[in-house]
C-alpha cells in the first residue's frame, strides 16, 4: 500500500514538473538551434546582424550572420568575418553614440584557445553561403 502511494506521489511530481516545463516554452518544444558546421565562403547577401556562438557540443565556435535569406554559419577565424563584425559593431555603436570597445578582441582571444572543428553534419542553420 505504501509503495503504491509513493509511486503515485512520484508520478504526480513528474506531471507537475512536465507541466511547468511545457508552460515555460509556451507549449512548444524548441529544438537546439545552433551551428554544427561552418562555412569559410564569404557571404554576399545583405547582413542584418550577427551572433557569436561558443562551442557547446553539438554546437561549434561560429559567427552566425543573419541575412535576408536566413542565418548563415561562418568560420570565426576568417579575415572577412572579423572585418564584417567590426563593421557591424561600429555601425551599432555609432547608433548608440558610444566609443568602440574591445569586446571583439577579448572574444577573439577566448576563441583562439579552442578548436572549432565541426562535430556534426546536421544543422538547423544553413552553413553554405550564396
């Protein structure tokens, strides 16, 4: 009898936890969206923004550029990628009327200490560029 009561209590607790998790995602289960591969090819599409992604398997070190045709995963060590980030940060900071800071340099120093080899060929982000 006590075993049944303990099992029912455990099931009730699991149900409550699952309900809270589902409510936290507005009823939607979101897959992990990250770059698992990167491209070295320069992006020619209009870029509207970017995001830096650190390695956290299956995700790899990458710069995610947001383009008019969706996100593109780029290899963060490419010189054109670094130049594009500097351009975008300069534009962003001019809009905020702030002096340019050294965030890119600090991020680059951190990224230099880790490898960014692709871990998986499956990616929700398109890693090829047009």
